[in-house]
């Protein structure tokens, strides 16, 4: 087992990753909010995720986005009220659940704005090589595997 030289939490890779994620999320939220879409950056992420995962149910959406159920419920209601998603009755593992689907209006909002968001994300990684990005993906997978082994 590797000996980790650790004096303080802020010296850990956990802290570094947490800071990167918090800063990226905050900056992305600010950029999306600046597009004046009529929804927040966080709501746009939910809308885009529903567009990607057809017939997704709320618990799965919460799990994917690592959000608590009450926060997800509140944002789903807003998106339904704005006509951007629909809640439809469906079955998951022989249980009746509401599935979430994007409406044509919601799809149009995602399709029109995703190129702007993609451009912003591309700008973030301008000074990071393809090899470094691949290494980050590899390391993320290793951390995820290590965490599942610890549980």
C-alpha cells in the first residue's frame, strides 16, 4: 500500500478535484445564465440530460446528476411548467413511474444553445493536450473503480 504524505485536507487530490469541479460548475452556470435562455444553467443541464436519456425517470436523473430528489423535483416542475419537458407514465422494473421526456420546444432550446456551450467548454481545454485529457479520463476511471472497491 502506498504511503500518502498528508498534512492537511487541502493538500489532498480530493480537495484539488473538488475545487476544479466547483469552479467549472460555477463558471458554466454563469455562462449559461448569461445566454438568457429563460432557465438557469442548472435547469439547462437537467434539460440536456433528459434530451440525452430518453424516458428517464426522476430517481435515475437525480443519480446521474448527483442531486437530491427534492431539488430535482423542484426543477422538473419548473421545466414542465415552461413546456420544455413532459412527465409521462411509464414502467421501470414492472413499477409505474413518471418518465421524463424533452418536448420539441425544449429540444429546440438545447439544439440552439449547445454549440455556444460546447465552444465555451472547448475554450477551457485549449491549453490542455489531448493526451492530458485522455489521462484525466483514465485517472477518473481508476478513482471510480478504487472507490467502488473501498465500499
